[in-house]
C-alpha cells in the first residue's frame, strides 16, 4: 500500500492524505459516535500509532477538547520526528462539559500546555477550535494575532481554523495557512471554502468525512473516494482505535488514488 502525501498549502509541511483523528484516544463522554467505546490502553495506543506510521500516515490531529488525549499521545509516541502534529486552541473539555475561550492569553497558555503534554518544543499546526461563531472569533478576539506571533517565534509552524460556517471558512482561508471543514457526500456546504482555499494555495483538512461513524451500509469507500478526489483537499482526518479499520481505510485510499 502506498499512501499519497500532499503539501499543506504553502506552509512547507507535507502530510499524508489520510490523517489520524484522536478523539477516541482520550474522550468517550459527550461524543456523537453511534456506539459506545472504552478508551484504549497506552500499550494499545502505541501499537496503533506504530501501525499507522508503518502504513504511511504521518499526520496526527488532536485537541485539548479531546479529554486527556494530548497527554496520552505524548506518552505513546516513540519518535516525534516521524509525525506532523496538529492540535487546537479555544475549546476545553473538563468534567464532562465543553467551554470556550479565544483570548490571546488563553491561547498562549493552551499552546504551552500542549507542548508540555505532547513532549515537544514545537507544533506543526494549530487550529482554532471554533464554537460556531467563526467571524466573531476572527473579528473580536486576539486569538489569530497570538497564533501569528507564535509562528514568528518558531513555536508553531502554521496555524488555521476549524470552522463551522461558509463565511467563517472563507475568512479563515484569507487570514491563515489552513482551514478544516466538513465534507462528505451528504454534507457539501463547505465546497466553496475548499475551492477558495485552494485558489489561495492554503491547506484544506476535512473533518467528518465518515459523518462521525454514521455511515450507510457499504458507503465507507464511497465517502473516502468522494472526499479525497475533491480538488483542493489536502487530507481527510479519520478517527479510529481499531487496527483493522485503520488498515482497511488506508487500503481503500491507496487503491483509489493509485488506480
């Protein structure tokens, strides 16, 4: 199997077209997946990450909102340089509830904590974890300004925004290095954002490519092919804690993109 890697816009970062989502690494409360699940052991995470790396996946997507995910990744990763790590700022998940803070001060503290938990001295990509008020975050907080300063200092290599509106996505594509948008055959409202970001040579990450696990029978291949054949998409972020699912996903993508 050969997993294609793509440039994340003009950031100088090259990532696998299939990225590993890590919600299930550290959080199983208040999630939208169709089936309940237990958090994997640290040993299971080590095996899963080793397998993903072996299959050609080099992109990890995490966030403070994913419970204790960052801490567990920091303990499970064997070789930091094998991985491109993306985390987020803005959303916290504490005692079973989400809260949001997009101030520059909180952004700075969040980055410092992520560096500590992930056991690294730099982050490849940081996304603003929007609460749905994309434009308010952009216009009325100093979150993006703070991320820009951290990029200048070399603490982060690139920054962007995980958006929830078309207008917000278009604004983020103008102002940052990358956007994360929703795309699957049943949800195509962000296609204008993908087109625009691509025209500006910005990276495009796709969330909910498999509709958070709510797939119709036999539609896994359809969804993955649809997302990754959409012009402008850099990588689809797929979360799993099952090695068999991981191998199947990579096989589908490899066959589709090399045929």
